[in-house]
C-alpha cells in the first residue's frame, strides 16, 4: 500500500505544474530511467527511452504549430505510441482529446468539428474511416500516422526522426495547475458525447487521493487493463497511476476478450488488473478459468457498471483476489467512491475517497435521509470546469464546487453508498420506483443466468413492468418453463411486484465502446418492436 495516510490533508500543487513532469519526468529524476515502463507483446520500453521519444514528439507537435491549450485529437490503439502522444501533448502545453479508434467516419467527423483540432495523431488501420472525415474537415491541418502506410499524411517515425530531443522545441511548457490539460468525453447515453474540460491539477488530485490512498499502487506493480486507454477509467488506472509510482504497464492493441486476458496474464504476470463486470463474468464462464494461473494478481478494480455481489463472490472464491468496486465519471475524472482493500462491503460501492465529499439529494437539492434514494452530488479537487460548448448542461451539472450526477444512490448509516441506476433507468412499477439493478442482481443469483439487463416495457394496460434480456449459461435453454422458474425465483428474493413479466433470451448483450451493457440500445429495440406490434394489431383491427 501507499505510505500516504487516509486522513492526510488534500494535496496541493506548485505554481508551475505540468502532468508530463509529474507522471513521466519524475521517474528519471528518482532514478528509474532504466526500469521498464511499458510492455507491448515481446517489446519493452524503459522510462528513459519513453522520455526521449516523448521529447522528440513534443518538438514535432510544436513544429506543426501546436500552441498551448489547443486540442490534439488522439485516435490510437493501445501501444507505445498512445503513451508517447499523451505525454507529448501535455509537455507541449496542449490539451489531449482521446477517442475510440474503432469509430466510424461520421463519428470522427463529429469529434473533429466539436474539438476543432488542427492536429490529429492516429494509426494506419484507422485511416479508412478517419481519412474521409479529416479531408472534409475545415480546420484539421496536420495528421501524424503510426504504421507502415501513412496514407499521404505525415509518418509518425519520420516526424520523430526529424527532431532532436535536446532542442528548445522539446522543452517542458511552463503550465500551472489550473491550466487546461485534457478533455474526457461522456458516454453519450443521452445524445452526442460531450467533453468534460479538466485542468492539470484535476488528474493529479485524484492520483494522490484515490490511486495512492485507496487503491495503493506500488512501484513493484505490473498493471494490465481490460478497458482501452482512450477511456478515462483506463487512462488513469493503466497509465497515470502506475507512472506516478514508477510501476510497469502492459498494453495490447486488440479487443479485450477472456482468452486475450488469460494470455496476457500468463505472459506478463500482472499484479494489478483493471476490469469491468462484463469481463469478470466472461473470464469466470470461460473453459480456461479452471486451469488458468491467476496467482500473480494481488488486486482487481471494477467500475463502469454495477458489480453484482454474486459475481464478486465467485471471483473471490476462484482467485482469492479482492475486487475494489467503485464509481467515477468523466465529470470528476476518476473514482471518488470506492471499496478498499480489506474493507469490501458486498453490493455497495464503498466509502467516499479521501479528499472528496458526497451526499444524496432530492429533486430540490436537499439531502435525503439514510436509506432514501436520490441523485448523487459530489465535490473534490478533480471536478471538471464545464461541458465544452454546452452552457445549459454545465449549469445543471456543476454548481460551484459541487457536481450533481444523473446517478441514483442510497447511503446507509455507516457511510457506504449503493448504486440504484441512472435517474432515467428507474422503473415505476405498481406506483413504486424500482431499480433495474436490484432485479438484475436477483436474477444473477440463479444458476441458469450468465448476463442480464432489465428495462421497462408497457403492458396491455399501458403500465410499466420489467422486461429481462437474459444470456443463459451453457446447458440451459430459454423457454416458458425457465421463465416461470425465474419469475418464482425473483419473488423469493424481492417484493413480488418486482419480478420480470417478460423474458427475452439472447446469446449476448450489446456493449458500448467502454464495455458497458448498452441499455439504451435494448430500450430502443424494445420500443421499436412494441411499435411494430402495435401497428400490426391496428392493421388487423382495420381489416376486420
């Protein structure tokens, strides 16, 4: 664990402060230049080697006329170059904006227009979708491409090869803690993704509090992540936090699957695993789990979606490794409520991270009693300045030091927080609000259920009732008999009115680019099907 006590005063930062120096340069200053910083397959890069390449890329960005506080769009798979680009943008005083390299051309067009980025750093495999958007962009001037085929743009290695790391163009920009550093995009669950604008100190504050005081990163750690680096959850846990203590990071470019995770663990023996409930479930359901050697792991993190207690217990029984479930957001950069090593309360998201405050409020902003649901309001030293180019939404979410989320929580008398879902996910069944997560957790306790997502659907009386999309474990078949069994099972665990009225059997559930179940997509497909069924009934009535 870190030697920073939980009750230490909140961190402060000097007048001259740059995240590249805070995360990267310090490792050379503290004598870790020869230590392995990054591992990609069979290749490794030391802190000193990474630092030299970052300085060259910094010079290349300045030669491309990057000015302080200008956005650079990073569209890269996980690898050495992602880390180099991220640090170089900060070193030059720029603002990073990271997006999923697997997006389509129309999405890239949106991000280019929204960010007004003049410089893009990407990879050759992304160009088929990105290049048309770049060429149509009014403002994009420079594209630097990693890979053998630069597609007519500037080749990444050529850009670095033309620069001298000792030149004045490679020097650290004299930014301060309140200067702009990065954009973190929301998931876009209620529309187009919006950028949460963060300063240098925001990222360092959460590092000093959550990463050091709660998660307890160590210099000896080897870190591996399921989510990819474009997602702020992973940028923190698998780049920033390990670099703060001089640990080593394993990166891989491909899609995260259970097989890939087992292979990476076998090859690199990580101690620290960043995951999500979906992948924890997939690993436990894999036929490889029985023989996999997971003994190198000392800690697992989970966030992004609710972690069912049943899943935690299965993982802990199989591995002996604790999962620290927590909640964070793009608005606050990272995790601000979390379980802690040796203090995991099943079903809860744990306690407030030191340095943060959190309360649960009603629709009028008044704090509710323990056990009562309400919106979560949180404050701390990593709160975003605003949503870029959205004043109305910014005012609704950010009130002075406080950030009010759309997430519904309860807090018990001991200070532990329980996630109930987003305010637009709650179902009003029989006149009472019901959390879909509560029903999902009950279903996951049944031996047949591997994955589940519950949404609301109107019955013939136009009243909302639960509909469950279910992925079954091998050996089980979805039919009326199993549906009746699951309904009866839920009634033994929850109030009777909460049981699902309908079941839809799926081979898989749709996921978004952050690994979460795409609840919105399931809602839309259900609504479309209901409309089609209603039109068909109307047509039959007309024909009659």
